[in-house]
C-alpha cells in the first residue's frame, strides 16, 4: 500500500481569475466533472469575490451548486471575507477556503484591510460556520505571500508562523501555506512549512505553490520532506493573482501528479485522462499561456499507472 497524497485542482478558481475569456458555467462544470472522473478528489470550483471585482466569478453560486450536484469529489470555494463565506455556505458547499496575506501591503491591495483585521474576520467566519445548520463545513485557512511579496518584498518568517498558529487556534481545519507570487525556494519551504507543521500539531497543513520562477515542483519535494501531503495545483499551469504582477502559473496539476507518483505516493489520478482534459481546457482559453512538461513530452514508458503493479 502506497501512502496517499492529495492533488487539489484549483484551476476553476486560481487558474482562471486572470484569463481574458469568461468561461461559461457549463464549461467550468465540465472541467470539474472530468477532473473528478480522472481521479481528482478535491476541486476549488469558484471564488466568492464580488462579481464587479472579478467578472469570471459572477456565476459563483451556479458553479457551486452545479459542482455539488455532480458529486464524486469535494467541492470547495475561496472566500475573501465574511460576506463571501455566507454566500458560499448558503450554497451547501462542504468546504470553504479563507485566505489572508502575511504581507500587510498585499492584504491591503487584495481585500483593503490589514492582516489583523482579516484575522478578526476569520474569527467571525468560524462563528458563522459553527452556527450554520446542516453538516459541518470544513474550513481551510490560507496564508498568502508566505514566502515573500511582489509589493512589500520580504515577509518575516516569524509572522507567517504566528499567523498559522493563530488561524489554527481560531478554528481552522487546515492551514494552507501559499506562495502566491512564486518567491519561495526549497530551503524556505523546509524552514517555514516545517516550523508550521510542528507548531500546529495534528492539524493538516497543505501547500499552494506557483511556478513563476521555476521552483514550484522543487518546493513540492521540500514540503513532502516536512510531512505535507496535500497540494493545490492548476491544470495546464494556469493561474495568477490580480495584485501580484507577473505572478502567473500555479504548479501544473499533471506534473505535480507525476512527481508525487514517481516519489512513491498514490494520488489516485489517471494522468492520461487529465492530459486529455487539459487539451480541451486549452482550446477554451485562446491566447493564454500554458505550461507543464508531461503534456508536452508525454509519460515515460516506465511510468507505473495507478492500480497497475510494478513488474
Ligand atoms: Zn495562487
């Protein structure tokens, strides 16, 4: 039995928040359905930001409800504030992911409030979640710009660890350490994420890396070394942040699955099915930049397919 590792598709959220094409709701749901069929078990399907800020997510409620109806995977959504959380919980989503920035300046640019104000908001979201009727909603808490910031520059490592502890104490079910702008390197990951995993005890820690400067998969390997077993990734390496100029590209889902499988983990994902979906998504998004090596070069003959015993 190989140990499980989870690759979470964030393409329908992070992947498309900066693209020129507003995807039809049906296409977003096709993306989810086929990713789930390929074995992806968690998908961040949308973001509950105001539609006037990011028109791509004007259909957030419809996508969330459609994704829940599809079944077969855990659908989640990004929520930037209490209002977004209330909207997301009202759709019946089983999981929501809140995010604040360790960089004060990024937080101010992103949600127009200080990081401390965002922490207080998280407390209100926990209370809202706890009071909501129905099954308990899982609450992820993301720390953006955990490895540096395009606006502020350096972000104190102590501050990132302190935020992780405070989010955990406030009621997060998981801490997500995010390299929003692709500044992180494996040494930082071992230090910061390693300290966080020790500080939060049994609480799961996930990582969200961008491959802006080519270190995305190296950072995954470093995070694996300190015990992380869940990673956000986007099909075709799509992704970016409206307030982090040049910060394109989440780590590519296909390459991340390939890496984890080669490291001996069971992702449960059928890579060929995922690559086929990627090509379809590429066709929906004319003029965008895509990345990823597996889709370009193909799987090696030596690749061991999930469920197929090694010879
Ligand atoms: Zn991101």
